[in-house]
């Protein structure tokens, strides 16, 4: 692999990690907010924030599994293919097609 392709691959992987970290941060913040509301409103009959924690947790787990085990390499390939299309388009006399 050339340095340029390694750099592209590294950028893609870093972007994916950042996306997952953003998802984790949103998960934690939303659940802290909901738990805070639960405690601020007198802690009803049962711990209702568990439903949001479970639902958002399923989404977070799915994000992790799909990216890690199914589409990790396909994302790299898709970006490389798009890069090649853009490069070919740039070579055309009328590059805006």
C-alpha cells in the first residue's frame, strides 16, 4: 500500500472511531439526564429509565457490532471506490458530470 492509501484508510478508521465515541457520549449523557429526571420527580413505582437504557444500549451495541464485524472493510472499499470515481471524473474534459 502506498502512503496515500494508508493515510486514507487511517482517516476512515479514525472517523469511524470518533463516530462510535460520539454515540457512546450521547448514550451516557441521555441516560444521566433521564436518571436525573427519575430522581428529581420522586422515583416512581419502578425504575422507568431502564427502558431508555435498554433501547439506546441495543442501538449502541448494534453500531459496534455492525461496524466492527460486518462493514469495517466494506466502508474502506466504498470510500476507495468513491475516490476512484471522483478521480476519473476529474480527468474528464467536463468534470462536473
